[in-house]
C-alpha cells in the first residue's frame, strides 16, 4: 500500500536492495509493458531492481502495473455503443442511428458490430520516469499532508490513513501544529481506530467544542467540514467518556455548541452526558441549555444586536476580538458605517491575525466587487462542489473605500510573507498565471491530475478534441446503485457565447462542425463509456470559439458517487 501511494503521488518506489541478479529478459519485458502505459524506470531504480530475486520482483512488478493501469484508466474496458467510432457514426444513416437507439432503450442490449482493427495512434509521447525513493521521503509525504493549510480531498484522507497506520514513526512524529481543524479531526479518528494515539494529542489539537464535534463526525465517517448533518454511530463507553472529557475542558462551551445546536442535541442522545453530570458538570449544563432552550447571551447575538441598532462602533469593538469574523463582515460594516475610516483603521489593527485564505478572499472580493455583474456565484462549503447563484443585490461602495479595504488586506499579506525565510533565487513561469490555487480540496475528484476550475491548459498538437466518460454500476457505501444512466454532451458557442450547435444523445453528429457522439448507453452493469470527438479546424472555420462539455445523470444518482468516479478531462487526439 505504501508504494502504491508513493508511486501515485511522487512517481517513486521504495525498493530494498537485494542479494540476487534478476535476468535481463524479465527487466526488459517489464519496461516494455509499463512503456505502453506511459512510464519507465530511472537508471538508479533499474539497478536496484536488478538486485532482486524472481520471487521478490514479481510482486513488485504486479503492484506497479496494477497501480499504473488504475492511474491512467487502462484498468477499464472502453466499449462504446459504436465500437468503430467515429467513422461508424459518420457513415451510418439517420434511420440506422435512430433504430439502434430505440432497440437499446427497449432491451438495454448493445448492437453487435464487427470491430475493425485500428492502427496505433501515432504521436510523440514523453515517458514519465519512475525514480527510486526512500522511506524518509515517503514519511515526509505524510507529514506534508498533516501540515496542509486547507482541507484534504477524499483521496488525501485515504492516503493519510494508510501512511499513519502503516509507516513506522509518523504517528510518533506529528508536527507541533496541524493547521487545519478538519484535518486534525481526521487524523485523530485514524489514530484512535489504529490505537496509535500519542499522549497529549488532544491537548494540542482538540481545544474547542467544535473540534470535539468534528472528531465525533470523523469517527462516524461524516463530513468534517460540518456543512452537512452527520449520522452519528454508537460510541463505546470509553469513546463517550473521551468526548465528554474533551468537552469539559473546552472554553465558552455552551456558546460554541449553540452554533450547531441540532447536531449537539442528536450527539447528546448518544453520549448521555447526564449520566456523568457529577464528573463533567459544565458539559451537562451546556446540554441542558441546548435541550431546554435556556436563554444565553452569545458573542454573535451581541454583534447582531449592535448592528440591528445601527451601532457600528459597538459592533466593530466586539469584532476586533475575533479578527476572522471581522474580515468576513467588513463589507457589511462599511455599508452601514457613517465613519468608514474608523472601521478600516480597526480592521487594519487586527488584519495581521486573520488567516491567509480569508485575507485572500477578502482582497479578491474588494478588488472585484463592482465586476460581479447581475449575478453572484458561490461554492458552499462541503464535500460536494455545487455552485449557487443569486441576484447581485449588493449596494455600491465608493471606489476609494473598496480600494482602501483591499489595500489593508494586501498590506497584511505582504507583511506576513516578508517575515518568512527567503526562498532564494526563484523563477516563476508566466504560465502559472493561468493556474488557479484551490482554497479547499474537499470536493476534489480522484484523478491523475486534478485541475482547479478556472485554470487554463495548453492543448497538445492535433486535429481533434476528445471528451469521454466511463462509469459503472455497483455498490457504493454498501448500497446498490441500481441503474445509472450518465449522458455526455457538448455545446458549441461563438466568441459572444451565442449557441451554435450541440452534440448529445439527441444529436449524435454535426456534419457542419464535424463533431460526433459515440452513442447513448443507459445501463452500465459491466461499465460503460461515451465519447465525443470535435474537429478543431471545422469549429473555428464556422465561427466557433468555445466548447462546453457537460455530464448529466438521468437516474438521480449523483455523479460524485459513481463507481470509480471516472469523469475524465478533455484529451488531445492526433
């Protein structure tokens, strides 16, 4: 498992030096096989592998090939409805395409066609070199995940769990700080399950009631971002005592718990805090406040009361105690304030205490505030990337006020970065301007290369852009998926985003734009795929500028839960 992670994340392998000499024929065959997947071994790795016996080599080779096939998608059979695509779709009559589709919808059977032999795709391909790695660097890979300052993806969490449980020393060498609270909860749940929790862990990483809630959610395999309610599992008596003990040591307990009142009430039904009210009196009292709706004056209620009364000065004096909240409410305060300079001065004093992601978001907001247009879009916190759009009803702010707010955010960031150690001589590739950096990885897909929305990538030389998707029905989270029907589509627009043409199950081909769909498949018990080919030259010739790919699930099954998550990025085809 360790080498699987190392290979996928770093293109490296840990291979212990053997005492034998592997026959050259075995090594040559292995190299030829992995070259077909786009990889090869470095000279140093080759020399190390040559010291293995046959019994040591074959398990390593099998593991490498299995991982590489999964990484590049070669572990799946790509069988479209029309196996001789795209020529078969180009040459078929409209009547034939329609009849084949109707038969498939009625019988769920794919048409039988003679498969023509294809010549290999002739294009230059640079092999990725797999290097010889070390246990120390593999350990550092896990430490880097622990030190991440943003939330981890599902793949990151799986890898971290494997490294924490399988690598010697990583659990004992935890960094002095796990910057992201969600990640700390995930680490705690992993170590608790593996019985590898070091002494004093919770005193360092679990300090508030919300931290304890995240831990309970992580132990229940829920969403540690707390964006969605969790279904808590039944905890053992020892786990219940642990969670109650951590709550008892948390500051501002009742106020913190009120932020997630409904979830704490549900968790309380499992923890039974009143059984331990003599041992954990503060915790029992906090649950009593929540269950019986006792009045409690909180920090947020004081801020909201001040804002409701129009007392911006009082609201500002409160918010300086919580700089991150101040940054999030800065726009609102500036809209309400009679003396905006006072608000900006107060913010400037605490801006150095605001986290870097929040400062960057605030900076971007004030710089782009007047460019939102008619609509504003949001990607809510959570593990599912679903965009939300609302009408832009923000009142205008004077340009000098927006500029002043942005300047204070920028100054705080520059001051922070200036205090960091020098990076020495660094070259920044201009193409990095076309790559966006994510604030969060929660909803990142499992992929060989994950691209952040909004990033730009150069297209390889070739005449055709091919979009494709692969999915399979099966068991997800111990629940049968049932029939899953995923439809791949593409829409062509001109430079002004005016519609030109679409390619989908309703329109398998466009002669004008030389775009073709491989056929609509509505069942995938053994896996299914769909392709769309778009000829670049013909699209440009007839005024096309943009092509938008989309995936729709017609059986109410979320794409992010599709088995293997095989939603592939566009590929250039020669």
